[in-house]
């Protein structure tokens, strides 16, 4: 009699689903059928990241026993319910480009220099460990990049991550690398960052290198009078660990403005990349931002720039 695999955790759309009762003799198809029962994402719409057999994506008839999954193994899924795909095909409504963001103005919420938040940054500088992937180069400025909706459409469904990659990603990173050391900072866990960067071919590209990754553990929570408690990406964590970088030579791209509320002048809010299958042919944001990064690379002090008007 076949043994049970043990509970598996599937992370999708910001939630975790516990898949129970699967046997080692069950197949990938059986796993996807079990996921469908909980998420309503059809098996053919599911893309499971992190599952490999001998370095290759497993066939749907591969038995789970060959994957050597441990109990409580976490899998990340990309996929979209049929009803959501139908909505995507409808004519777009008049909605703002950035969803779930706040119209935060620097003079409205002055939190950048609040002592209690600076103390949190100091704690991150002391306690958060950064794994250097490629040593920072002398004299290079710093470019910090978000992943979801900045470089990658993480909600749409596709056969491969490349189908959800923002157009001109590799060309953009190749150009930026001439002038900037590049850091990836995502509000997710390190495992998912590594999985996405590997899937997109970013982690081992021959034309550019990533200095290091930062995950959600490097973020801090701040309280704003108007919006309550929010999690943000304070660049002071990086500047505290690497003295060659500061507000004068750092720029951060993120599709959510609140992520750089602690460093409002250093952040550039990029247009969110969503609905990859519909927008892949017309999205040129990274192409234009490559030119902007080149244009400002000779500036001695980025604090004199207004990134809100970068495209003008």
C-alpha cells in the first residue's frame, strides 16, 4: 500500500492552501486536481514553481514519490480562475494605473525622520543578514528593483515565467549594469525571490550581475496618521551596511509608492505591468527607463532630481 506524501502547502494569490491525502503513487495530475478543488484554478491553468526532476520540469504523469517531497513542503503556484480571465478580456474600465496604493505626499505624512522608525532601521542594519551574490563594484551607483508588477506579472497564468516577464527586462538590466550595481528587493520571502529570478534567467545572466536580494524581513512597519500601519522598504538598511551608497547615488523602482515612503525622493514609481498576454507587445516602460538611467548616471547628487517627472 502506497504511503501518504504528507501535507503540502500551496501558496497562491497571497494565501496558503493545505493539500492533504495525496499518496506517493499519485501523479502531478492528481496534485493539480486536488489544488483545483481548493482554488478553482483549472489544472491546465496551474503553473507550479519549484518542482523539478533531474533539473527539468516534471511531466504531469510523474509520480509524487519521484519528487521526494517532504511534509509541509511549500509550492508557489501561478494561475488564474476562468472567471478572472473573462474579466481581463473585457474592455478596461477607467481605473488608476496603480491599484492598492496611497496618494502619499511627503508634506502630508512626515515620517522619514521619526525616531521610532529610524530605530527600526538600525535594528535591521544590525540583525538582517545579506548574502552577497556578486561583490559591489567601486564607483557604481545603486539601482534597487521591485519584482511583482515591476519586472514580472505575477498574477497572470502562463506555461513559463518568461511569458510573464516584462518586455526588454534583460536589455534594461544589461544597460543599467554599466552604471549601477543592481539589488532586487521584494516584499515576499527569499525562496520566492530566488525561484522567480531563476525562472526569468536573471540570476545567472552573462551580461549583468545582481549584487544581492532583499526580502520582506528587511522591511519595517510604520504607522501613518491617515493610513494606519503599512510595511515599507527603507533604503537606510542598505546604506547602513554599505557606506559607498546613499541618497545621493541610489534610485529605487517600485510600482507601489508607499514602499519608499521612508525615502520619497529616492523612489521612482514605475507603471505596473499587468495582464502580460495583452500588454506584452506595447509595454516599453523598461526601454524608456533604460534611457533615463543612462541620462542621470553622470549626476553627482540624485537628491537634486525629481523622479516624478522622469518621463518628461
